[in-house]
C-alpha cells in the first residue's frame, strides 16, 4: 500500500465486503448448471391480461370498492393522536427549528457587542463584528446538518467517506472557534 493510499481516509475502514473470496462452496449434490456462451435474445411475450379481481364497469361497483378500501385504511389507528399529543409534537417541532436560529442570533449579537460595543448600523466595524458573530453562530447548525447528510450518503457509497470526515473536522473547528 503506497503512502497516498495510507493517507486516504476511505482506506482506513475495511468491511467484509471489501475482501473477495475465491473459494468455492462444497457441492451438496452432483447437479451442474451449464450456461450458454452467447446471451439469448429477449423473447416477446404475447397474450391477454386477466386481472385477479373482477370489478364491474359501473360507477356504483367502483365506488363501493373505493369505499371499502377507505374504511380499511381508516381502521388503522397507529397514526392517530390526541389533541394534546398533537400540540406537544407541534410545539417541539417548531422549537427544534426556531431555537437554534434564535440562540445563534443572541450569541452572535453578544460576540459582536464584545468586540464592537453597542450596535451602530452606520459604523462598519460594528456591522462587521455583528455580522460575523451572528453568521458564524448560524453556521454551526448548518455544518451539523451537512455532516449528517454526507455521513448518510457515505454509508451508501464508500467512495464518499472523505467528505463527512472533512466536514466533521471543519464542524469541530467552527464550534471551538466560536466558543473562544
């Protein structure tokens, strides 16, 4: 393994799927399949489709069939929530989306105030410090999402493994830099 391959993070993790086994399984019987050397052309199939369920071609029978399916679907109660459960779920969902932005705004404003004093729109130093503080604080949840999205993609495609590692390092650097 060359130096470049050792430095590539994609080669650090090996799975059983990475190794190829050339061993043959022991034969349990004497049957052997012989495959033709040339592929066979596709065969065109002709015939008449016969459906499994007979539905008469009338509005009433189709409506009755749809009504029967609707009743079956409504009989499932696993997705139903009481009004209190619905309210609690909606409250925490809204909180999960708005709280990181609100906290980032407050912390970024505090950072800007520490460096530039009270906010003054006409003072470029104040605009710079407040903008940078708020922007960097808002990037922490964005980087967290980017890391989780690339890790999910890398779980499906191992060639993408370097991206979540790189973004994780940047995420930790951003979080540590914002804490100082």
